[in-house]
C-alpha cells in the first residue's frame, strides 16, 4: 500500500448517525456502494449494513471505480439489532488518504430567460468533464431572481436539455415543480437579506437614486460614474438602489482551475455595482456569491465574458468575509461565436438546443456540432469527449 493508514474510531447510537459521522469525516457528499447516496439531509439505510454480523463495507466517492480519491473502509460491529435499527454501533474508520482532490463541488448555473444554446452546452459539457476528472459533485443551480424575464418554457428547457444531452448532476431540482417548490432563489431570500444587512452594517453600501437614462448618459457607457457615492441618501428611501462602495486600489486574488493565481484590480465596469435593486430585491452578483457559499461550491466554470463578474464576486465575498468563496477555483472558457463573430445570445435561434431538436438532431449530432464550433481536432460525440480540455 502506497498510502499511510489512519484509523479513527467512534461510537454512535444509530447507523444513521454512523453514516452521518462518516460523511462528516470523509467529506461532503458521498455515495455508498450500490449507489446509495448519503448527505447531511437524506440518509437512506444501506441494506448491506443491516446484518447482525460485523460487516465490512466500503464508502467511496461517486466514482468508486477510480482510485485517486480518498477511500474510507468501515468496520461495523452491531451489539444489538432491533428490526431495522441497530443500537450502539462501533465504527472503525480506516482513512486511506489519497491525493487530495483540488475541489469537491461545481455547478451548472443556467438562467431561465431564453432557450439554452450551444454555448451553454459547451459550458455544461466542460463542467461535467471537469467534475468527472476530479471526482467532484455537480449542483444544478437555476438563477431565477430576475422573474420578469423568466418563462416556464425556458425553465422546462433546462431540464429537457440536460436530460437529452445526458449531462449529470448530483444535487438540485429534478424537474420544474421541484425547482419552484424547493430550489427557487425566492426560498433563499433571508440569506441574501442577511448579506445585504452585513454590507449595510459595515458601511459598505450607499443609496443611488439615478434613473436608467441618467446612467446610460454617463461619460463611459456601461459604467456608473459614482454620482450618488457622496450624496448620503438614506438607504431606506423608497425606490433607491444600493450600490457597493468599491475601492479600485484593492487587489483581488483569483484562483484558477490549475491552482495558479492571479492578482487583479476591480475593472471599471464592475465598480459601484448594485447589490440591491430599486425594487428591494437582491441583485444577481450578491445572490450568486451567497448561493455558492451556501451550497459549498469550490469550482466555478463560466465563459470568459464573465471574467469581470468573477472578480467583483470575489470582491463581494471579501466584503462579506466568505472565506470559502475566496478559495474557490475558476475556469473561464472561450466563448462560442456566431458567424459574424459575436458571442451567442439566448435569442440566437438556430444554435438553441430546442431548435436543433426540432430539426431532428440527436444528442450525438449536437455534440458533433459543438465540436465543430470549438474547432477541435478531437471527435466530440458526448460530453466526456471534452475531457482533454480540462485536464
Ligand atoms: Zn446614482
């Protein structure tokens, strides 16, 4: 054996507690042999552990067939068995440290404001390939704070597309009503509001009463000139947005997928960003950071167009003292362009998966089209074929 053995022993009252303790010791979300998942919330009782005799089971990560992951062997001895409940279980854990994974959970974060297109497929496929090669879990996080642009058909399209293209995820909504019921960002409002309160208490936000037109007429299009920065408008004034007092001299450290780091300053277009909109709802960047922290995301895959967005999110995480987010790694991938070299938009009809499916394209044909779009010499017939891209 190449690895040092560490043994930890502990006592628990029930097998569920044992599993939870193992989950806590071993990491976040694991799957037991036979594909039974364990997490802090849901803990099915694995049949393999319910015998009277001391049982030996293996708990491994999602990718139990791959070796470079921490593997945990468990020996159970049950003193007393009452039907399906085992009391006073003695659990010995043999932790066999393998090279530590660089990250544990990434996410797919589509917005239901248009049909998903080939650019989204590229992002999803890379995320899935990256997660696979690092044995990480995938969360499906659908950003719906912008309810006005959301259509039920677009929400449904997310589930249809992921299923059609066989893109896996381990956590998140299974279908549209599951999403509305349990995963909509509306259910996490109190977390966003707590973050806004923190910013307020730290004196990091100011009220802005500028109209959209006034901002559009600013000296540099697309930037906010800080008009209200020193006006001291009360934050509770109806109809004002809250903006972040940003410090352009502050350096932000961005961790890359390969572990390298880059120190950057906050770009002009994301200075003074809105963290609370005029309607009182939290703004996108804030929700995104809070969500990633809540769900334990430590790897973020997104297009190069969101590079500035990543920087300001790290800036926000610093302000909110969300240390875990500051350690997250980022992969910014190139964007797919349309024939006139513009980035694909959600209205780019003929690159939407919805349209391609209507034209009778199979999943494999859509992946092949993706391969052509990124001009790879590799054959692309499924998302796994993008593994070369993320190694
Ligand atoms: Zn203003």
